[in-house]
């Protein structure tokens, strides 16, 4: 790598990730067809995966693509098609007067506050942690080893809790989406 | 040398802002869920950036758990959307006003 300033490849990777993330995120908001929004969401998720790889979080990048782009967005698309709501929503009407203006002001204040906090405080360059692993973050396949070590030792209880959470979520989803008996089913979709 | 962490943090802040704006302005429950995913991803990006900066694997472990919770949340949330759609034939959150006083 070039020792000067910032290496060109890492800057290019950052710009690519930023472009993917921001274009996709704006697409989610701006598209009127929910299917197009879901496809824009995939773009953002890939951008975040690129940013993960650039910061040597290889395992999370793989999980990001498999779980988010592969499972969650497919679930979104499945529900959109299942419900048949893939018709256009008119985003020009604004049922609550001034909602967008106030939302815009609130969001700008929040983001400006975050960036100011970032610029004025020094926690960005805080001390190197000695807590969890005690050694520097490794790259490549070492990342998987380290993350696995952390998840199965320090965070073992949380990991077991997520197993219970997933089971409960699956049971809950089945219960919620189950068709009621013919008594109050309004008919329609199968 | 990698790009400074602040670049990624600003990117994550902007992504969070876009997600929050969408959550506050869009009416379709499905799009609102997607905006929540955007905000969760912004937070994940922040976690990974700090994990790199501070050389602490705990940040990446937190992202791992955020992903699991996001998957569970989407599963239950979409179940609720399907169940509401059965009764109302609409995913607009404006229709859900029975609890209004």
C-alpha cells in the first residue's frame, strides 16, 4: 500500500460503497412501486457489504449478503407479491400537512448533530480495546476465528438467547399469518 | 492506509437520516419496514467502523446479533402486515386508526 495520505484503492472502495448505499437508500424512498423499493434496498445492502469487506469484517459481509439480500429482501418481495400491493402509491399527496417539512427538519438536525459530535469529540480515535480478545483485530479468515471465539465465549448467553428468539419469531409469524377459520375470513387471496 | 473511520461514520449518519426520513414520511407499512432496515444497516456500519478503529471484535459480535434481531423483526412484522391486509385490503398505516380517542 502507498504510505502517503490514504491509499487510492481504499478511497475508491469507499466511494463505490458510498455510491451504492446512498443511491439505493434514496431509491427505497423515491420509488413508488414497492418492488422497485425492495430492489433498491438490495443495492444498499450490497453497498454495506462492500463497506464491511473494506473494514475486514469478512464474515459479516458474507452474512449480510446471505441473510439480508438473500432472505430478508426475498421475504419482502414474497409478501409484496403475495398481497398484490405492487401497484403504484402516489407519493405526491401529503395527508398530514407539513409532515415532510417537519420530518426533514428533524432529520437534518439529527444528522447534523451526529456529524458535529463526530467532529468535536475524540472518541473516534479512542484507545485500543483490551477487553474482549486482548489482541488486534485480524483480517481475512482470522476474522472468522476471532468472531467465532467472541460469540461462543464472551457472548454465549446472548447467542443462546437469539436461538430462542428465532424460534419464537417463527412460531409467532406462523400464528399471525395463519388463515382464520371460514367464519371471519373475507375471502380473496389464497 | 485505509480511509479514516470518520468517512464511514458520516456515511452511516447520512444513511440513518435517509432511513429516518422515509420512516416518517412514507405511508406503506412495507416501505416503513424497509426504512427500518436502512437504519439498522447504518448502525451496523457504525459498529463495524468502531470495531476496526478500536480493534475490538465486540463491535462485530454486536452486528451479528443486530442481524439476528432484524431477521426476527422482519418475520413477525411481515406476518402482522399480512394479517392486517386480510382485514383491510391495504398496507397503509393511515387506515389503522381504531385506537384513536
